[in-house]
C-alpha cells in the first residue's frame, strides 16, 4: 500500500499499547493520545512546502526557510479532536477547521451534520490534513476528501491512529488509481480487520467514548 505511511517509533508502540488496553482509564488514554499526536504531526508536516527566508544569526546573515503552505488541520468530529494537540503545538500557525460526521450504526455510512472552513480565494497553497483516529470502513474520510476536492483543494493528507485494511482499500479504490490524484495516509498501525459491527480488530474500542468518557 504505497499511499500508507506507518510510523515506526518505539514511543508510538508504547503509548498505543496503553490505549489498546481495555483497563486503561480515560485520563491515561487521553494523555497517551496527546503524546502520539506529536509524532503523527511531525510526519504529517514533513511534506509542507517551504520558501526562503533571510535569517540574521548572532554571527552572520544566512538563507533560512519558512513554511510556505497555508496549513489547515481538519479533525472529523468528535474523535478527531483528540489528535489536534500535537498538530497545534508543533505549528501554531495552522488553522483549525471542523467537519462533523457520524457513522450510521446500521448502514455504516457517514452522515454530515457540521462543516466550518475558512474562505480563501487562492487555494493553490492550501495543505489540508484530515484528522481521524480510526479509519474503519473509510466512509467518513472518503466523504471528507470528496468534499474538499469539490472545493478545489488538491493537497490533502490523512492522519490517523489505527486503520483497517477495508478502509485503506476503500480509499485507494476511490482516489488512488492514478498518480494524478494521490491521497497519503499516515497512521500508527494497520490492524487485522473489521468485525461484524464495523469496529477495528484488535483495535482499541470506540476512541471517542474512551477519550471523552461518554
């Protein structure tokens, strides 16, 4: 899966194991997610466009760099909010937008109930990173990507905690059949499968419920 980047880092494995444990409480679960979000953010930001910037060091003037892209992080409510801390702390200039989608428990299809996004006349420098901790069927992510593409946005990446093969395959089949439209997914783990209820196995349960306690 050439579009899938799995982060190989001992701290990711450490904190992800804590989150997978069903005995882990809400506070420890959320703290572990916050820490992982920094590692996800560092990888997601790694392809950001740069431009030259003159820098005066204490000894001489040099050619430095600064981020050129207008970076927008787009958490899918509500669980996507859990990944925002690392992204905001690492690059506070990033704009935070929101899209509200829930999965119908019977059809497993996404239903949109909220969308807030800044207005830009020029979208060529927009770099949108979708945040969704659990890519199960991929329905919510596909819905969001299509929404962004229809707005004229072309630079789109997805950051997640866990993925199921079914969700990755669905995204590939919809968007990654040609190099002209390529969506990269950054994740901490690719799990085995979905169960009959559409949950990731082995997974970690419902990320939103465990994060917010409801």
